[in-house]
C-alpha cells in the first residue's frame, strides 16, 4: 500500500504571497479600474504559471500546488490585515518607516 503525504509547494506559496502583496500595494495607488483589472489578471497568470511549471517538471503533484496556494492565500490575508492595522502607525504617506 502506497501512502502519500502532501508536501506543499513552497514556490507556489511564496509566489502567491509575493504577487498578491505587490498587486495589493500597487493597486492602492492606481486610479483606473481597467489598469487594475489588467494588473490583477497578469499577476494571477504569473502565479498559475508557477504552479503549472511545478507540475510539468514533475516536482509536485497538483494537490501539493493547491496546498501551497491555500497556505499562501491564508498568509497573504494575514499580511493584508496586519498592513491595514499597522500601516497608519508605522508608515508615513510615502511608505517609509517612522
């Protein structure tokens, strides 16, 4: 009997964390909705390409990629909340500390 333990993909997790944070920070500064949509779609495509590349290279199973995406999304949501909570206290309007 073969037992498989899921090893969540670190590349997929870090990809979704990085690109979601970059998109969040940039989209807060952009005024036009069409540019926001284009950037969001572009970042989603990049994240999906990271996941697909891990499967194509036979480094991970699709469940590993989904686990990495889920962990990355959860971590990103925590970072968004933390940024909203601490943003006005630790960052001035230009993003510099104190």
